[in-house]
C-alpha cells in the first residue's frame, strides 16, 4: 500500500492478479469502507467518499511505474 498524495488523500495498492481479481478486491474494499463508515456516529455531517481506479501493468499497456499510477488515477474519473 502506498500513500501517493497528501493534498487529496490518495492511496495505491499494488495487487498481483488479473483484472477480474482486482475488481473483486475493489468491491470488497468498497463494501468494507461503507460498513466501517456507517459505524462512525460522530461523522454524520462529513462528506466522505471512496473512488477506486483499476489499471493493468501488462507490458504492452504500461512501461514505467509512473505510467501505471497515472493510468489508475485516470480510471478514478470513471468510477461509479
């Protein structure tokens, strides 16, 4: 797990799996995040959101670690 941006709190997790496995992990993170947030009674007026982007490091798609991080951040624009 990597903390990549302090201005807008952003973390990255490097998984060694295929895209389907990454989607399963993302769904589990999303579910756990929502459950834990719901258990915080002191935060009813705080707007907290979770956006997840998934990118692959397939050799043809990405050549450097920076390109992989950029691709994942770009995917966060389309998270629903």
